[in-house]
C-alpha cells in the first residue's frame, strides 16, 4: 500500500517478486524523521550534529561517530535518558567506539544493537556487552575477530546473531547452545577443541535434539571432518541452511566420506513426516562448492525415503561445478518452487536442462552460467513457472527456443546477458501472461530497440526494464552530482526551520495507473492516515539534507 501511494519505493525484491527492502522518498523521509524525533520516538546524532533535539527518553538511538559529548557527566544522553532506549545503531569511524559502547551498556532494557557499520570497534570493546540481559538482536562489524565470553554466558535472550561482516572463523559450542537463538548468520566452523571433547559433544547433540530453537543457520564451512554436518540431523526446527564446501582437510578435492556426510546431512534436513508435509514452514538450502571439484554437487544423492516420510524443500540454490549433471536428489524434492543453478564458468548441458525443465512445480528458476547448450522448450514445459532468469557471460550467448504452450504462466522474463545480440530467436508473443521483460543495461542500442519493439507488439505491452553495472554506475554518479550541488547551495537553518518551510500540500496529488494495462483510467489515492506514516519511522534513520528536500518540492 505504501509503495502504491508513492510514500516508499522498492529497492530490492525477492525471487517471488515480493518487496525485500524499500526506502522512503526524500521529502517523506525528512517529514517522518522530524515527526519521529519530535515525538521522542528516535534520536539521532553525528559529528556535525553532536546534540540531537529531544534527545532524552527516545526509543531508538542512532549514533554516527562518537566524541566527547558522550561522557556521562555532560552528554546529551545520561543514564536516565537511556532508560527507554530499545534500539541502538552505531556507525562510522570516529576512534571513539569505546565511549559509545560505554553508553550502549547503560541501556539496560536494550533489545536491538546494530554495530555492522562501526569500523573502529575492537574485540575488547565488547567485554561488557553481557550486561544487556534483554538483548535479542546483535550484529557486529568487520573489525571483530572473536566473540567475548560474556555473549555466551549471559545473553540468554538473544534470538538473532549476525556475524556476516566479521572475521570470525570459528564458534564455541556455547553460542549454538543459547536457549532462545533462532537465527545465526556468518561463515564459520565449530571449534576443534569442542569437537574433540566427547562429553561436550554429547551435551551439544542432546541440546540440539531436545532444546534448540535454531531455525536459520546461514552458514557454515565444511571440509570433510567432523563439524556442523554431523549435527544437522539433530536440529529439528532448522528451516534455512547454507553450506560452503571446502577441499578436504587431507588436501584432496573430494572423498567418498565427504559427499556421503554431505548427502546425509541434506537428506536429514529435508526429511519430513508425511502428516506434517507443508505445515512446518518453508525449507531453504544453499550449497556452494566452488572451491571443490565439479563432481561434488552431482554426487549428492538420497536414499529411498522411508515409509511415512517425504523429502520436502521450498527453495534450493546450488553454486559450483555440475560436471556430472543435475544432482539426483533435486528431482526427489516435494514442494520445490524456487531453484537457482550457478555455474558461472561452465556450460549447462542439454541433459541438465532437460532434467530442470521437467520440474513441473517450479515458480522461479534462475540459471547462471557461461553458456547454455542449444535446447528447445516444448509445449507443456514448466507449466507453473512464473519467473525465469538467465545470466550468461558468453560473448555469444544462446537462449533456448520456446514452442507455443511452453512456460504458459510466465509473468517475468529476465535476460541478464551483457552480450545479448537481438532477440536470439526468442519469441515472447507466445507468452500470454508476460508482464515484464528485463535485459542487461550493457546491451547495444539496437538490441534494446529490438526488445522494445517485441514488447510493444505484444498484446500485454509488457514493461521493459534494464539492470546491470552500466545503469547503476550512471544513476549513482547522477545522484552524487545532484547531492553535491544541493549541499553546496544549502542554507543551514537546521532541521526544524527546514520543516517549517515545507509545503505539505500540492495542487494535485500524484496519480497511480491501474494494474490493468488495457485500461487508460487513473485513480487518485486517498490521504494516508498519520498513524500509518509513523509505523515505519524506525527504518528511516539516514540523513537527507534540507536543500534536497526543497529542490524536490520546487520541482513539484
């Protein structure tokens, strides 16, 4: 609803076309930010704004950089003022992370702590973080190399731990044993000392099978030795898993035990009692074997499913070589709706494509490769597919031919091939439900004109979009240039005076075209209630200059 009303705009979408991330427009961002600050919902401070207005009793606190103003004796945020803070975002490189963290640990009722963008944070600065007994979300930045013991010893309420930007390579078992941990992000292995201790090993297995609430493990490294692979079968609530396959610890690129353990772990992850099929939440798996031989993925296979069980998975991503063709287990999965095959340096063979196009329940298919062997998609191929994406790096890419009746429910076609030359024999006129076609921004003008003509001649008049580095670089340079121009001509009267000069009404509200492409009528959206605007205020913490806001208003 907010997107349809031009209040926020989509930045990234999921494979099923649902909005993943969004951003407010400049004017609306500044308005919501001002309202949130004035109502003491958020408080923001930075090096150029050391004292935030209405700084006390805020629910959400954003600190960009730190300086002497954070000292307890004279800072804007005393201990009493931090008693209501539930969320803190700390960013920047100010060489004052210790001062900022000393304030963070004073937020005794803190629930969310985001340190991803804090680049000068050191391991020692986190020693007192265990005092935040009610912390539920914690993310750390690129300068962290190890977790403090206080996290595993005291943060029993922690639900999400995000280590993706850190340099942490190993985790102690006590992190996995946090009783309320739901989501664990990063790339790590279990500490060898914990695995060698038989007593600790047994305790971990018992905890995972009886008490663990872990739902997301994305992800972990495996090298053929004992580690996370051997514990997957005990994680009964696990729904999302990501695995990076490394060469075997003994130096070989593959071994029988390696792919056997990998096959067993994936088999246990996907095995579901038939009575619970479709009722235990979507299962998602990603396996990356780029560092191993091209036969590892193709060697993954399942045993015959026991009576009363099925192999169920919703989303699957396989990244690496597929010299042996499509892994046999893929065709055994029930409920598979999203599939991504990535083998950027290889050519996907006709046999592999034939096996893929036999998956009749797929809704989304993405193929990343150097080239595709010639293949024809016949009538009835992928009858449920709604979104199809090809990413090909070959200077002479080949696309499959489509018979009439193939992919008959296709809504979105993405051809992200920078060397795409014309239509390459692909006739989209047979696609009766097509709504959008996306091509790479780096294609030639003639190719773009060919696809514009194909879209114009289609009865549905699908939207033609372009994505890729060329377009993103042009847009980025344009935005940066406008920002410099705005900042150079800005009158610095502060946020409050800028809001007072805002013209919050215009002669005519923006019009939104109806979804029916055949209709030329327009509808005018009704005003959005003020309460709805403030619901997403916590997500708009970045700074937008008043000059940008005024320039946009003048354009209206």
